[in-house]
C-alpha cells in the first residue's frame, strides 16, 4: 500500500485507522484518495451502519 500523495502521507495513527476501515469495508478509497480529498476539502468521512465512522483531516497528514 502506498501511503503518499503530493508530498503528504497519513500519520501513524491515521494509517492504523485507515487500514482498519479498509479491512472492514467502510473505506473504499486508497490512501492517496483520502489524502487528496483532505487537501481539497479539509476533511473526509467514511460511514458504516455496522462499523462506525472514520474521519480524516489536516491533523492526520504529515509532510514527507
């Protein structure tokens, strides 16, 4: 899995939650898609009636 987009990556804690959300099917985007959406919209949320909500924002990114 590539955790990089436009000089940014998900930080360790956010990456842990991303993997969990991908595994349980709540998050359908790849890491780059999550990062790109945060850069464009400031925040992105993925919701599931069974597994809760995963939310990512600027605090979940780190420059690389």
